[in-house]
C-alpha cells in the first residue's frame, strides 16, 4: 500500500512520523496528480482518491470518493481472491 501527496518529501516525512503512518507516502507533483485525476480544478488541492492495483499491475477498481473511516473495509471487500 502506498499513499501520495502534493506535499514535499520533508512534509510527508513529518506527517508519517507525527501520525505513525505505516505506509510509504510518495510526493507527487501536480502534473502527475492531474494525470491520475487527483487534482481539484477549482482549488489546485488534492482529492482523496484510491486505486486498487492487481498483481498484474492493472487497475482493478478506482474509488473517486473516499471516506477514510469506511474505505479500508471497502477496499478489502474488493480485493480479488
């Protein structure tokens, strides 16, 4: 599992340390975020979106709207057997 953010590496490191974030958090530029559909056009901030990637490295499912409290169970239910 990976996370991604428009924040720089130092900011992401501080976030991971402060919240004991257990996953790698990547720093993306806005152009990459736009490519993945993660940039909000109206504010240039990032959207919370997720992609479930299969073992073949293809997108199994895209989640355009993510609620952090419910999302882990939702993704686990979609993981192919």
